[in-house]
């Protein structure tokens, strides 16, 4: 009943085209060929931010000036997918063709660091690419399947980690992972959230066990990767607290919670990990008390600024409280819907 009220609120109210389109597609499973969906799809394409990305796509299919970070291929594809576009849309199809064509030599600044992260099992350039393809429903690619296996290896390592002390050491006053350690990154989480081929009984057992261990270890200290004399930061953003005290979250903490919890819910193991189930139950209870809307007054650039890591808002801006409520109610709906699947 709660989900039905939330769906009605979003579809019958003033939510943007992207929110309505995704509710219809992902939750109500409406065909993309209906008149209603075609109208909503046109509304997405009319968004000025979407238009700007499409109009600035380069002839080789590249989006942005880099592979990772601000104004990047990754951030642009992620934004378009979150808006509701997919692999059948020309802008994304051309971008993916470029990523496959340029896979052996990403001609942008992230390649060297990304290659080190990939080779050590911490999720770099190849994990980023695979996560984007998986989010678009293209997990049948061989390189995506390979990265899924690497992600499972990272999660399996976590299950056997007695403590962070056992797998880290000090180097020049900084906490670094030991040479034989591997650890899941946000890209491993994103990849497994959207890929489905790993969800055998054994795969689910591995991931659920690892997430439970991450919750037990939380809050998790930030550790770096040592490569020769260089220190590299893994993509550990959002990966530091799997057992959040939701009563103590500030706006930044809430954004990180929403992103992490949506991915965990999509992985299909939310009810199998008590620490995660506690948080989804807490969200459900809060929504019931607030009339099936997430009305808490949150405000932080992480919600509205889109790059490789941040960005959840689909509404044009949050100058109006109703737009903020639409966005956060939609994200709450995704968490509850996927957690119950």
C-alpha cells in the first residue's frame, strides 16, 4: 500500500518527465512503445541539460573532455541513463561504440591510474566501463562478464577479512592496503547492482556475506593503494559506512546513504543482511509517518551536481521544495521496490 501511494504521488503530481518515465518503466513495467511513454521520452530529450550533452557529442561518439571525473564520458553517460535514456538512444549507442573501440587505450587522463586499480583488483577504468554497460542492460559483453567476476573476487576477499588492521599497513604516515589485499569499490557495487548473471545461490551467498562483513567493519577507515612510490586513492566514496545511524546523518551523509542503499537494494540481498534490512525498514517507517513522501529538508551539492560520483536529482533544481520531495520520494521508492524484489 505504501508503494502504491508513493507511485500515485509521483505520477499524478508535478514530477519531471524522467521520474514519471522511470516509475512507469522500472516499477510498473509499461512498454516503452505506448503513447504515454513516447511523450515522456520526448520530454526527457527536451531537457536543456540532456540537449547540451547531445549537441556537444564529438564525431567519434565521445562525450565530455575526459574519461572520468568532471565533464567526462562516464559522468555524461551516467547522467543520461539516470534521466531514463538507454542503449537504443543514439547518443548512448554512439558513446558505447566509442568505449568499445577505444578500450585498449582510453585517450584521456585516467588511464594510468585506472590501469593500476584494475590490475590490483580495486576497480579502475575497466570496472567503470563495465558498470556503465551493465546499467544500460548490456551485461552480455565479455568484458562486462569478466569484470563481474573480478567484483565477486573483491567481495569474497572481504568475507575473510578479520579486520582492516590485518590487510593494511602504514606508509609515510598514511594507511595503505597490503600488497596482497583487494577491496570492493563503488564501481564493483554499481556493477553488481545492475548485472544479473552473478545471482546464483553461491553468488548471492558471497555478496550477502561480504556486505554483512562490511556492515560489521563500519565505519571503515579510508586506505590508499601503494604503487611503487605513488599513493592512489581507490574509488571508495560511498563505501565507508554500511551500518549507518540514520538519525545522525547530515545532508551529505543522506546523499551517500541514498546512493549506496539503492545499489544494495538492486543487488537483491537487502533482506538477507540484518544491518541493511534495518535501514530499509527505518526508511519505510519514516515514509509512513510522513504521508508516503520523503519530506526531510536536505540540501547539499552532492544531490544536484552530477559527475562520476555525485548527483541524484532528476528535477531541474531544488529551488522549490516540491522538486526536492519528488526526487527523494522517487529514490526512496526505488530502494523499497528493489529491496522487496
